[in-house]
């Protein structure tokens, strides 16, 4: 299906991959023809369509995306509870106690990977600045794997009364929460910068009004996550026992944001959609 996608060099930027042919008239006019498979790359067939209102511009998996996937996979292996199969009941129970913190850390890394995957598939940006942001993101992911694992292992040990992990002092707890909060904020600040880059490239990418609005919404969504991390960082200096609870506002904050941005996107789609 090579005729459905070509390099975006014709728009003055050779590093941007975008499919610009074989789109229905409604799609080229800024609307959406969800019944036309021709509007999607060959990898997005029945039940595999990208998110509604935002056809993906990325083509085949590139070396950058493949490298990022390898690094994320390596980060996940660093979270593994044990590299050896337990040979006693006591050893098995010891490993089982670490499965809950492992599950939480695993879900956080998957959340970051999904955010990266969505950005890469949406825009297909691989210019020098985008590659730089990707490398910094991968560096942070690898850097914070062990602190992430330690924080949640310590948290669950205190909740369950497990004495296998050492009790930390007030100062140590403050430092741990500062490290975690700074890492969390840094990761999502990078996503803010990535989406800002895509927004600045909106004309070269050929984004229509709905896609531009979704890009703005993604900027604000990641800005919310960044602000929560920075707020937790500030609180951790004086009250580390409360710093972790600030992350509980993420759910309600994102729900409100997505409700508002979703209404705007649907309203734009109705105005720009096919008659």
C-alpha cells in the first residue's frame, strides 16, 4: 500500500512521514470518512483503526521506534521480581510479596510507553529535535526504574506490615519522594515539549482543525501531569508523608480535562465533517 503514503519532503520537511494520497474528498477537506478503509494505512484495518478523528501519519515501524521499544522492554526487565526461580516455599512467598509493587511499576511504565506510542504513530516526527527528546525520555525511563521500584516496594511493605524492607527516616522519605516526583514531572514535561513541537509543525504535518485541537488537548493533559509532579516535589520538602497523596488528583483532573476537550473535538468534527 505504498501509494497511500509518501515522504513529507514535498512539504519542505524530509523527516516528517505523512500519507497524503488515497484519502476521501471528505477527509482532504478536513472531515472524516470512517467507512473508507482507504483513509487509513494498511496496518490499520478492521478493528485496528487509530483513534477517532486523528488518522495516524506514521508509516512502518522505524529504527527510532524500534529502539525505543527495546529500551522500554529492557526497563521492564529491570523491574522483574526475581531473576531466579524460587526453590523453597519461603523464597516463593518472599517473591510474591513483591508482585504488588511490581504491578504498579509495570503499569506506570506501560502508561509512559502508550503515551510515546500514540505520539509516534500520530505524527511520525523524526527530525533532530524529536530524536533528542526521545533520547532524553529513554534516559529518564532507565534512570528512574530502580527508584520507582524502591519507592513502591517500601510503600507496600509499610502498608502490609512487612519488615523485609528497612524503615527510612523522615529525611530519607523526603529525598525519595523528591526523586520520584521530579522523575514523574520530567517525563511528562518531555511529552509537553513533544506535543508543542508537533503543534509548531502543524502546517507541515497538514493537521486539520480537529487534529490541531487534539494536539492542544494533549499539551494540556501532559501539562496537568507535569504540574502534579512538581506540586508533589514542592510538598515533599516539608511534608513527604503527604507528597504521594497529591497524585490522587490526577484521575479527577484528567477526567474533567478530557470531558471538556472531548466536547470541543466533537463540536469541531461536526462542523468540519462530511455533510
